[in-house]
C-alpha cells in the first residue's frame, strides 16, 4: 500500500519543555490510523504541526504528503492539500444554521455574493453522506453533541478532505452516538478517505483502526499493524505508560462513617422551557468517607442535579431540602455552597472549570482567595506557597506554577481543577465526569487522589458515563433516568447489567 503521509524527526518545544522529540510517523493511504498515548505524550501537538496550527518554522523536522515536501504556514495551507483537522472542542457557531456552518470560510458564492440555494442544496447532499437527516436551516445550538460532531465531519467533506484528523471525537458522546461515528469512519474509509484517530477509548481504537502508533513522553514507541500484531488493550497500555497496568483502579479499604450529606425531595425546572421539570423528587445521601456514584444515560439529569445542588447554579423553581451533618443548610448561590463546604468539579473543565489563559498558580487559588489575602490584598508569597504545595501533592507535570493552563495536557488540567477545589478544603465533593478525555495512566492518578480524599473522611459524589469506572471506584451507586432516581445498588450487587436493568425497568413502568 502507498504511504500518503510521512513525518520525519519532528521536534517541538514549548517554553523549554520538549513536547515532541524526533517523532517519526507514517500513514498508509486509505487506512484508519490511531494515535494513542498518555495526556502530554504529544499526540495533539503532532497533529497541530501536521495541520499548520503550529506553522512551519516553529518546529524542526519534515512533512511529506503524497510524496511532496510540505511547508504549512497556516491551517488553510493544509486544507488546500485535503488535510482537515477536527479538534476535541468543536469549532461551530451555535447561532448559525447547519448549512452556514458547513461552508463557513468555504462559502458557495457568485461574484462575492453567497448563493444560498446552492449552499443548502449541497449541505443536504453532504449531510446525507454523514447520515444526518436534520434540516440544514436548523441552528447548530439546537443539535445534540453527537449531531454537532457529524456537522464537523460534513464541514471536512465540503473541503474535499482526503486525510481527516479527529482529535478525541467521541470524548463527549454517549455510547450510541460514539458507535454511529465509528461506523461513519468505516464508511469514509470505503470511499477512499484516510483517517487519523486520536482517542483514549482503547476499545474503540481496536474496533476500527488498521494501524496504531503509540507515543510516550513526546517520542514514538512503536506502530502496531492490526493484521500482523497481536493487539489488546493491555498491550497498548504497556506501550503508553511504560509498564503493565494490572489493575485499572487503585485498591481501597473503605472506612465509611455516619450520613454526612443528604438531599431530600429535590425538584428542578428547566431554566429555559416553562413548565418542564428536569429533576423529579430526587433523594440521596452520602456518608463520611464514602464515594457514591450517580450513573445513567446521557440526558438522565445527573449534571443538572449536581449543578442545582451546588448553589442553584442550574435551574429554576428549585424545591427540596439539603442537610449537612444532620443540620439543614441553605445553598442559594455558589458562594453559599462553597462557604458550607461544597465543591463542584465540572464536566467541562475548559469552559467552566479553568481560566485557560491564566497560570496554574492563579487557577488553584481562584476559589479560595480569602485564604491567601489580608485586608482584601492578595499575599503573593502565600499564593505561591499554596500553588507549589498542590503542584507537588497532585504531581502536576509543568515547567513551573507560572505555566499557562492552556499549555498543559488534559490530565494535568484536570489535576489543576482538583487542586483548586481541594485547596478550598471542602467536606463534600461533587465530581462530574472527572476523568473525561484523559488517558488510563492519568485516570489512575485521579482515582488515587479521590481515594485519598475519601480516606480523609470527605463525602464524595462521583458522576460518570463510563460504567466500568463507576463500578471500579464507587461504594454505592444511584441510577438516574429522566430526572429520577430509579435504583440504588451496593458495590457487591452492582454490575453493568443491573444498572441497565434499573433504567430499562423504569422505562417500562412509564407505559
């Protein structure tokens, strides 16, 4: 088979930190080539070099595409050659239509005037190719995340893509949407499109990839060929982390105390749609030293519940009671929630959990400025001391506490979010998808931190879409469906089958 892409001796540094060190990467025409590695291994950096996001001259090494030496000074240069990258954070404009987004920057025009009839006709044709049957006049904001991902792929097809790069395309998708997207990649392969897939979901990689290249610490470890090598998750993990990870979840002997946090008869209405109730009579309790999971399908109301409890950060017409250590407390705003010892680690760290353009130091101190200030003036020495302490405790890999958060890997960004809330010294932690978009090695480190917090007697609510994760770390699990608690399982009786059984039985009960 013909080699379509060859990257030779690619080296790239950020502020003295070497992100890529003499990386070599080859892709065969017509294949799905997976690129895997821990957070910070250099996967996204390598693809940003290829796509011109990091322009020629900011790195050393050579790129050969279809046998030609390439100098990409911008993303437009790579797109002219049929190379299109889809980033993990989708680049869509919510208040434009599907059709407008598909041809944004690539408009169908005559004499400088957009031909709307042609725009929407071609948009319909491209949407058919990706299996999206929604009206191209619909606004992107009205689509679910899975469909928005398909719009991004439609945008790439509109640019006559020949080499498609997808960076964590299924990170925010439920299992059904993720499966549909993988099927689409296989269909695109049949039509001759080559794909590079970055993913931490190794079962998905094994399902669709023809080749798998492993990066570790900015260097190429090996490339596995599906037809020639014996491939399993354990083999890939060993290449990624440099050792066998025999147990995905750290061992813990729970020391569970009395009930410490309780929510009773909790009801929440949608803030935008009048009369629509999204949380219905929810009752939960958490003991000291206990990790309680909340499981459920996407859209079950887990995040809405968590945010509404955390100082009514979501919803309206909220009713119910919250008790801490047997005493009823009022959490009418986020500050009250923090003052009462609650912390909420959001599922969307980049939008709501961090200030990306700020450094590690300022992000860690953000929720607890009173701890590092005197008479409303921040004490720089106290702030530095706190940041350095948590950087060391959580093993945040960075050049210093002054490194910008946007230049950290996903796993290290997540550690900064955790550091911010641990610094606030909370009694109750609500962790919403705390390991989303990070690799198995970084996940293990996050689980270890969570276990340590439970050992200290914190009450922890753990929300996750990944059933193995919920089963691996939680002492007790609540199952949610359509805004209600539909099951409660102790660790010893919890299984994927029993969780799904709770959901299915609740669905049958409604009809």
